[in-house]
C-alpha cells in the first residue's frame, strides 16, 4: 500500500512539482515504522517526518542504464 501511494505521489510531482513527501504519524509508535521506510524526522517538537521525492524516485524508478 505504501509503495502504491509513493508511486502516485511521484507521478503527481512529475506533473506539478514538489520535492518533499510529508507524513504526520498519528502516534509515536508509528514514527519507527515511518523511519524504517525512509522517512526522516524534521527536528521539530511534533511527529512530522519527510522523505525527498528524488529519493523515492531513485528507489522505485531507477534511471535506465
């Protein structure tokens, strides 16, 4: 499910721009799950996390060789 969501987001970013994917985990227990899937903490007091669109693109749609 996460993979499909990320693919949809990078498709949208290719059309309309955008450089970051932001996640707001509902609780502290989800922070580890998000981190395990590449999301990074913003460093703020909340649980907000982010992932660069370019990072997702490189993992899910590598450049042809």
